[in-house]
């Protein structure tokens, strides 16, 4: 029998970006909040400059995410698989993936909230695929803007505004929705490479700007500024200059004394009462089971974990999983295809010196995003989020001249491609992230052949089957990133022609009831 704990007003499963933010206003409002987190508490001492540990092995995923990596397939006709050595797209700790995120701090564009109606208005009813289940948001950008603003000012986001109360500033993103205030901090410092890509985008007639970053560019409310150390993505910040819920929100909730955290604890199921309403969470800490009663359960374990938790939580009221009597849990999968399209270019004679700084130092442009260009005849709507970060860890580009090259070339010794450039330090990939519309055949479901290594439950399998439009968008975006003029751009460019979108760190829209 599980140990019964003292009832709470709210129990939160997952204390990362979403859960770690939610606990603050709940606790501040006087509610008694309990959070269940699979990972441990961390400090700045837990973030070593070790790219193999952080970037390749996702060390902080060892508590949960790496034990239940989803399998994927491009359509229902093939068997779902998991790449050898694959790690989870997330990490587990108090603060979650907000600790090791890539710090690009975007707002949605106003058009994103009205995707369906605006697409049909401009291109006709056939603009949205027949099997698409996408709908407009129930609110618009203007309703959400005060909350964007509140977060940016509490955390100290750095950037350059492009639309201040309707006044356009070409130094920033001219396509953004109107904001009521400037960014609280100026952009992170620019580099030779970001200036190079900025000039190249301008030469193509695009509208580049320094991308907004969840890193403080200067001391802000007693919190440190960026040290440009070179180890930023896939690890935490050793000076706490990065915006993270364990630095910015969870401490505020703890000060109220209304938040209790169970770390290194695994949620097993959400229990329901006789009316089928959530009544609390059964979880495991150490070798002991506990039940945390609560009036409200907040599910904040990221898309894959949330789906898995709902399907695991069976009961008399919900024999197919919590809130799944209509078979909608896991359907309508949509992902942001993080960095899944783009190209690699060679800048002859230029040493890009990218082994320092942060991923928050990047040039962005929204000319290819949303409906900022004419989609007529392209076979898809929406676009891509395009950014050119500066930083790369040393393993991203090998230093031996005839070893593996991101640009390709003839095979050399032992099967390694021969290096067509004088130095890999002169090569740079430019990535973009396509956005997809939902589809009734893009789903997440149980993969019985694979079970996690913790409690033996089936893992999640993802089918991304809106293939034709997704592939068209990704290949179009790769091809559109044509070489920029020689004075500012690469001599040679190799587009990315991959078509399948694997499990992603930017996935959502899979829970309907």
C-alpha cells in the first residue's frame, strides 16, 4: 500500500519549463503546491564544460528521459525504430530542460494564432489539407502579449525590438507583433560571423535581426550577465546568466513556503475519484510508493511524458487511459522540426572562430516564416523559423583536414569523407525549423516492443505521416537558403535533403479529449 500524504491544492508532475513556471503564481496565490520531479536539485557546480557528457550523452537525461526514448517512423507502413545510442530530447532536474535549452526566446507572430482562417482567406479552402485537424487559437497575440512581457521582464530576456507599439524599428524583427515595451536587456554582443550572416541576408533583400535570447546580456536584478564561455546549449549556465526556472521562478515559489518538492521521484499514474475527476498522483521515491492527494493535477512532463502518463493512468472510468474514452490522446501530433532543414556552406579563407560564445548569439530573419511570403503553388502553408547561431563546440567540426566534413566529398581513408575545404573551421551549417499543421494520422501511441528501463512500461512511438507537405516544406526551405553574394556568403552550399522528422525537443498538440 502506498503511503498517503497530506492533501494539497495542486500537484504538479514535472518541474521544468512549464511546471517550474506554473508553481510560482499558484504558490503566490496562497495555494499549497506539491511538485514531483524525476531529476535532482542542481547547482552551478553541476555544469562542467564537458561536451561529450552534455551534448552527446545527455547526462541529465539518465534519471528518466534516456530510459524512455520514443521510437519514430515516417508513416504507418514501416516499423518504428530507435537510433542506436539515442538519448532523450529532454533532461531531468529541478528546472528541467529550461536548464540546458538553447536560449532562443521567441514570441509567436500574430499570424500563428489565426493560421487556418488566414490561410483559407488568402489561398482558398484547399490551403489546409483535408486530413488536417488544425484550428485557430481561441485567443490572439494581443491577449497573450502582456504575459510575454511579464516573463521577459522578470527573467531579463535580451533582444532588439522591431515593433514598439506599432512603430517599426528595422534593427529588430519587423514582422513581430506590437510590443508594449523594449526588451529589458540589449542583444548579446555580435561577432564577426553574426555580422557576416546579417550582411548576407540583407543582400538577399531579407530583414535580419539579432535573435532574442534567454540570456542576460548585462547584470539584471542581481543576476549575472553572460560570460560567453562557449558551453551553453545542452548544459546549465555556470554563472546563472541563462534564463531557467530553477533560477528565476522556482525560488520565488519556494519563498512563499507554499511549495514542496519531491525530487528524484517518478510519477506512476494519475488517480481519479468516483466521478472520474483527478484526485491525486501515485509516485515512487526510492523504493517506496506514495500517493499525493490534490484538488488539481497539472501535467507538465513534456509531450511524450504527458501522453505516456495519460495512457498509463487507467481506471474504471477511463479504461483506455485518463481522458482517452474518445481515443484522442496521442493523436494530432505536431512538432517544430528543430533544426531539421537547412544547408552547410564553406567560407574559403575565413576562420569562423566559433568555439566560444553562446547559441543565443545568432542572426534571425522571419521572411520565410508564417505567411510572410507567397505560398501560392508551393503545396504547403506556414513556413520555417530561420536562425544562424554562431557557437559550436569543438566536436561539431573536426580539426583534421581529411577527416569527416559537414560539406561532404569523396571517401577518404577508412570510409571517412575527404575534406574539400582547407579547414573545417571555415564551414558552417545554417539551420531552420519547419512548422507543421496537425494531421489525424500523425500520432503518438504505445510501442509494445520497447519498454523503459525503469518500470517496464511501454514507450511512446511517434508516426509523422503528413509526409508530402512536410517534406515539401523542408526541402523548399533547404533550397531557398541559396548562397549569398561572394563578399559575405559561402563559396559552396550543400542542402539538407532529409525527409523524416524524428522525436523532437519542440513537440506539442497531442492531447484532445
